[in-house]
C-alpha cells in the first residue's frame, strides 16, 4: 500500500533531475570531473605516442597542471587514446 506513493515520488524526482540536467546542458554545463590534461598536453602525448614512445615514458614527462591532482603524473587512462566506436577493448 505504501509502495505506490514512494514509486510515484521516485518517478517525480527522476523527472525533475533529468529536466535539470537537460537545462544545464542547454546552458553549456556538463557534469563530471573536468579533464586533467588540456588540449595541448593531449596533443603532445599523442605526438609522442605516434613516434613510438612507450606509454610509461609519456606519463613520466607529463604533469597535471591544475585541479585536485596538480603536480602528479596522469594515469594511463588519461593518456591512452579512447577506443573508436565498435572497437573491442582489452579488459
């Protein structure tokens, strides 16, 4: 008997949350943590990678310049290229 009102409240909360996210997206705001590397650093890392530089060496040359992890080395995930749609990833 009490499940129906709580289910309706959950649906209402979800709808309002999605409306808020859509409104924020229209204003150019997105959720999530900002990228740890800027476009220049990513371009530099990709240039090194295209020359055959090992990922370990690339990570050792880069330093995060802003945010929570300032002064630390980026993780492999930050410097690895994103898989293209349809590509399999090794897990």
